[in-house]
């Protein structure tokens, strides 16, 4: 579904991504891994179109996206749950969810009941301000907002960061449901190894802006973990 083909990225004269490749097959959960500062966020920004790549190509469903603005990529079917959630703290839960309609590929009004089926707590707190929610509730809101556009590809950037274990479990269960029930393909960026192993079918590791390993999750052995992921 998503294919990143030998992209190069720069900040000024600093070369940050070197011929990076990433393949996210349809229907899978692929985990992008690596220590802090290796280029994962830069790669996500390149995929979403907030950073223009210097060379290479990014395609979604075979459609080239190089030069395409971020809003148009969202319309193609990419939903992003950013690191840190980035909800609107002064807006209500309802208003935060309705913001997600701007990227919808279909004409719809209101909040589909399926959103509350995945996250019942959002219905209970519909008129509460986003800033008054706990971290776990805000993460559920951020995912719900991304789902409002009915994405084909859901990108989750560090979804377990700062979240209590019981909510991490709920989020994991919901992502599994989304894959099975809605056929959503997932690109997961995650540093918690246990969660990554549980959720993902495949992995790609970046180190210093370069691909260093990729394959089925069963190939992520202790040697790779110690060399590229251990802190």
C-alpha cells in the first residue's frame, strides 16, 4: 500500500535521510523502529508531505505523492496520530472529533457511532474539553479524530508514550479490531519492544538516517535489538 523508494532528505546542508526505503503492504501492521534521533520523525513528515523530499518517491496504492500537499495526501486515505497527540485542548471532545471531518474522503456530517464503538469513553466525555482528559483518554481521542476521515492507512507515532498500561492494552486491542473489521493498514512507530512485537507483522529499523534491517517481526532477534534498539 505505502511504498517509500530511496528518498533523501536534508535540513539545510545536513543530510538526514539516505536512500531510505519502507514498504507497508496492504492489511499489515509494519513497525518503524530505531533510537531517538535516527530519522523516524523526519520520515513520517516526508510521508505526510510536511517536509519536501530532495529525491526519491513515495506512493500510496501505486499513486505518486511527491509534491502533493499534506491535505491532499490525507484525502487519499492517510490518517496520522502524531506523537504527543496534539489535540485541541480548548475544544470539546466533540469538536476535536469533528475537526477530523476536514480530511474525510466522503461527505458526512456528525460523528459516526462506530467511533464510540471503538472508544466508548469519548461518548461519555463528549462535551468535556480535550485538555481536561487524561493522557490515555487524549490518545483515544487522537485516534478517534484520525478515524473520522475513514483512512486506508493509519500512522501511529509512539501511541504508548506516557500512557498507563491498561490504556495501552485497550489501544492495542482497538488497533487489532480496526485491522480485522475495517481492513485498515497500520504503520506503527514504537520504541516499546513488547508492544511492537505484539502488534506488528513486519519491522524496519533506521539508524543514522539509513535502513539497517527489515523483515518479518519473527526476524527481530536479540542481536538486532542490542545493536540498534537498546538504550
